C-alpha cells in the first residue's frame, strides 16, 4: 500500500513544500516471515514553491499567522501587516529583484519579534 501527503510551510523568506511517500507491505513469504512480518519505506522531498504561481490569498494564509504573531490584534498594525505582506509577496514574485520595495530594517524587526 502506498500513501502520499504534503505540507507547505514558510521558512523565511521562502515558502517550501515537503512531499512524503510511505509504502507498506505485509510479508507473505514464509522464508522472509521468519525475519520480519512487515516492510515500511518512507521518502521525503523538500522543494521550493514557485511564488509566481501562488495567489496572494494563498500566500497570505501562510504568512498571515507569522506576521500576526508579530503585530497582535491592533487594527492599525493589521493594516500594516497586509501592506507588508503584499510587499513581501511582490518581492518574492520578482525573485528578489524588487528587494528595495520592502524596508529590510522592518523585515528584520518582524523576524526578531516573531522569535
């Protein structure tokens, strides 16, 4: 039996996907059954998500909780969160060519606040 699954997580500043595949088999051969009854194999693969194919809302579902942790429940800060999230999204979409669209000092402050 084979089972596959994946998870998508943010590893600032990247978004990565982990794919997992599991294979399980019950051993029926009597010669092998003396040594084991079941066999299990697992494969894990880490890959980068192509931001250009990711809608902003999907991006926000990943980065929103991280940024919210830094800002809390303050309405003004949440508005700033959305603006900064859009800036980060644009920066990642442009493969860091637009790095000057986000204030690097602010980004570092957010990272420190999250830790």
